[in-house]
């Protein structure tokens, strides 16, 4: 049973010595997931907000669809994107397969419905009196939309963080679309998968610690902003 | 001819097939305080929201200084920026009290330099001067309400609409609030339109009281309010309010059976005169009450039902009326409001 203790000891050594393979994987994870979450926020928050404040006939259907997309399996996202960007697929000419960009696309597709659906429910949950008060105070259509949006700001942040948590720890699509190429598309989760298979636990544990540390950092800063009531 | 300050014409609001508001004409003057009294669910809030152009009516028109106001259009927006509405359960945004007031000034394009003093004065008028820095989320319900009222006092408004301003406010602050409302009304000639379910509150504060029941408005409080059975006789509609008293009304709908008559519309005569008025009853003066140059005369009919008539002091004296005198009360079927 010594290998567990050895695994942890090796992991700490790697973290302290800033092991190259570990750092590369961690940086790639951060780079890919931040790019994906940035894009998902750009599209998802306005989408959820727009659906939330407007009344239209297909609203219920759209909400149901978004909620269904929440449980989209990551390997299925991997498969769909793979089909599109593989050499013989419609976007094959772009040579995206097995690049970090392909991983960004996959994670973006996973994050978008989460950000949109949670932003939507935050928007719907905003007190109806917020808009009414804005109108009373003399806000025009745009100004009242901005006021409503501001009142929902913590909900949108929470939506972004929930989506980030999902894609940051995701392995299926990253593996299928990135290909787990060392030093190029190997991120935290694919590296953990590979090394566990090989029976080398140290790198896996080190990367696991880093992954959790990053997640912790993000949540702490979220809490900080929330308490400051920006 | 001078334009009416604020006028509502043929306002109708329905929910499904039922009328929740139906106002033929309401003309309000600048600088007066109007109280609308009615039970819960009578349409007070709906009326206030339509008058303040917060929500549109199904049909009918609003005019402010002769200009038509449409809720969804530019005229509605600019009207809202010259007036203010305080909800029964108002809301403050998720920021401190000072910022909550400031945003109201920003949205209305108030000049930057006198904002601070403005906000301080408004908060002081509702006893909230120490709450500037406090987060809205940490205020009690009554404090939120007072802050929202302070928001209405920030600038000189043409009209301030208050929906149940005294609900959820403790006794001590009711006095402050009454004084503040009266002060704004006097100082800026701001017209005040408020609702209350407490009739005494309404009388205490307002120049004119209107009653609203089932979405219909009558001038005055619920005086001469009766209910009874509908009857039809020789093409005349009646409401039978007691075994011996039938009141002629004008109403096509057989469902309505509540009536009210404005005391101003009831004439007192010493003899049974011939006139076009369908309602003539003999009674005895039971009580009189002098108020602002007019006399409120309580006449009992058929030893059971009391009607109130409001006549001028001079006619009262000229007719030599006194307690116990036998008189006739006369009013037209058309002056009976039906609900």
C-alpha cells in the first residue's frame, strides 16, 4: 500500500520543483477553459437575459431545450465536434482537430447552455418590482434593462462559475478533440487519465491538487466580490 | 378656457370579461390632495398604475395639461419623469440608500451639483438622514418604504402617486409622513393622489375623497351607500333598499345592486315639488353638521334609513331648517352611482 504515500510525496516534489510537464498541462487547462468560458459568457449571459426579460410564444420550449442541453454528455459533445472538424468533416479544411482550438470549441459548446440556462433562471428570479421601479424612476427601455441586468449580476457570476467548474474538470471532449498530445494539447484532466493508466500517480495527484486550488481561488474571489456587493 | 391639469376619460380595464376598472371622467386640479378609498381588490392600485401611466388601460385617454399621455410612448415616459409613484411595497435596488436616491436623479437628468443636498433633504424629511450609507438589503420594511417616499420627494414633481402610503408604517412615522406629504404639496404645489383603505386617513389628509368600489369611482366617501334587490317597474329600474324604499337608478345591467348617492346631489325641499327627479322621499331631519360653509343634513326616511344631504349654509338658514323638521329629499335617478 506504499504507493499511495509515494504518490503524494512525488506530487509535492513536483509542485515544489515546478515540474515542466505539470506546468504545461496546468497552463493549457487554464488557457483553454478561460477562452471557452469567455466566449460562453459573451453569448450565454445575454442570451439567458434576453429570453428571461422577454415574453414570446416559444419561450417555454426554448427553456426546456436549454435545460435538456445541460445534461449533454461531454463525450457526445466530443463526438459531434469531432465529426465536424475531422479531415473529412464539413470544417475539416480548417485543420482544427487535435489543437487547443478544438478543445476550446468543445468546452464552449458545453459551457454555453449552462451559462445561458442559469442566467435565464437568475433573470426570471429577479423581483418583478425591479423593472417596475426602474420605469417609475423614469428609465426608458434600455435603461430599465440595464438596471434589471445589474440586479441580476450575482446570478450571472454564479452561472459563469458553475459552467467553469464543469468544463475545467471535463475529460471526455478534451481527450477526443485535443488528442492528449504532450506539450501541446495535454491538459490537467487528460494528463491525469493517461498517467493513472500508466500507474504513475504522482503527476496525477499534483495536477489534481492544482485543479482544486484553481477552483478554490475562483470561488474565493467570487465570494469576496459578492460580499463587497459591487 | 383654461386646460384641465390632469384628466382621465372613459378608462376601462378588464381582466377576461370582468371590468376591474371603469372610469367615465376624472378631472384633477393642480396642487390638491386626492384620496381614493376602497376595500381591498376594489381596483385602487390598478387605477393608480393607469393614472401614473405605469401600465396602459384597455381603452380611454389620459391628458396632462391638455396633452395626451400614452404609457408605451414617449409621452408616457416624459410624464413619468415629471411625476412619481410610490408602490405599496416599494423596492430599493441592491445598493446603499444614497445611491438608490441618486439613481433616480440620474435617470431624470438632474444637474450634478445639487444632488447631494437634494438627497440629504429628502432623507431628512422621512427621518432617514442617518441611513445614507446603509445597504438597502439591511433596511426594515418600514424603512424601505420611507426611503422610497424620500425618493419621490427628491425633485419638484407635478404629481406624486402614493399607493397605500400609510400601510406598514408605524404610528410615530405616520405623523412625520403626513406632515411631509402636506409640506411637499404646499411648498411645490405638487398634486398628491393617494389610496387608502382607512377612510379617516383619507379624510384627514385630502382635499377631496373619492370612493372606489368594484372598479367604479364616486366622488365623496361612501355616504348614502345602500344595497338591495333589483326591480323593474314600468320601464324604470329600481334598487329596493328596504321594504318601503325603492330607489330609481339608471343601469342596464341587472346584476348591479349596490348604490351610492353623492350628498351634494340630494336636494332638500320643504314641499313635495314637481320635478323631473324620480326619487322623492319624505323624512325627518335627525342631525346636522356644519363644515366649511356647508351643512351636512341627516334625514331619516321611513323611520329606518338615513340619507345625507350636503347643502350650503345660506340655503340651510333661508329654509329655516331645524332638527325634527319634516322635509323632502329629492335626487335624480342619474345621480345614483350603481356598482
